[in-house]
């Protein structure tokens, strides 16, 4: 395991970061992942100052997932800093403020709750992060190789096939328990097959008695055509509505409590509030 565990290494050296990075090359693409322990005080302070907002309790600042098209240099990567940089740093989203009021009114010490909750940033850490892009230079035809809105769809039927998995990883970026009132977590899973691969970056945010959110970014790569499809889907519903839906499925109270912690069980219960599909073909 290439994991750094020494508490005396708050800022990993470039050599240590390289040693902790695992890469897999498939056709013309290289997939890299890095998993390290929770960031320590020094990096956390630096990140907080740079972002301008407090960071979650568990921040994995050195973790990384990257997909690179080697011939062109095009890449999409996922890291904690950029994910948190996508969190709203203002109090201008009225829906968010309404949730804050709902939350604070449900707490025992309402006045203290309001003071704690209504801050000039989205304290639920609900990022709209879809990855960090490094665009490739224009090809010989002068056409820019960048993601554009598309009617292409990720071929789910192909991904359901039991093809051998050549590379798999599950990388955490950050997690917060929202002062013991729920959870907000961003993680990235990637699996590579011989002819295709799929990456899933997921935000799962549950604020107890208030709201449930799931925001998924899927990146699909066809290794035969060098096509990349990125799909972003945001789903959201009120907490009570989700509980009712689980009850209507015939679940018992204990089962409902368990289901509320599992985004895979909640996905089909939440209405879609935003969806975007983009694609690019990276052939030279």
C-alpha cells in the first residue's frame, strides 16, 4: 500500500506524492489515483485561508483521481480543493437560507442555532463540482478538443455487462457530519474494463429533517473511439418526502433509518433538478 502514515509529514513531498499514486494505462488513456490520510493542521490552515471558508472535519487534501488522454494531454481530474472551491461562498441562495432556518428552528437552542448556521458560505458543502479540466490543444484540423453540450448518452447496457474489471479504486475527497445533523460527503469511484471505463464523483448530502441531495458526475470513456462523455445529474427532495417514499416501499422504521444513510437506495426516490451531458472525441 502506497499510503503515507507518518504524522511528521504534514506537507508530503512531490516524491512522496508520486510514490502514493497508482496508475493504469488502457489504450491511449492513463488513469491515476492517490489515497492518503486525512490532511493535517498545516495543510488545512493553508486550504482554509486560500478557499476563504472553513473546511470539513475530514478533508483528504492530497487525494486525487485523474483520467488523461496521453497523446493530446487532455485530462479531467478530481481533488478536494477544487471540489470545495465549488461550494457557494455567499448567502445569496435563498433556498439554502430557507433550509438553514428550518434546521435552526428544529434545534433546541434556536437563537444559538441561527447564529451558528447562517454564515456567508454554504455550510452543507453542497458543491456542483464536475471535475477539473485540462483541455488539449487544437488538432490538425484546427478543431478544439473540449467538452461540448451533447445528445450522446452513456451506454448503460454496455456497463452492465460482466466484463473483467482491470482497475478499480474508491477515493474519498471530504466528509462532514454537519455538526451531528447529517452528512455531506464527496467521493470518487473509478472502474476500468478492456474497452471502456466509468468514473463516478458523487456528493451525498443529508441534513436531517430538512433535505436530501445527490449530485453525480459520471465520466465515461470509450477506449476504441477515444470518446469521453460527461454526465452531471443533480437530485434533491425534502427530508420528510424521502421518508414517506421509503415508508411507501414497505420499509420498517429501522430500515428507513438505514436507507437514509445509503445514497444508492435513495437515488430513484429523488426528483432530478438539473442534468447536463457533454462529450468530446479526442482522436488525433
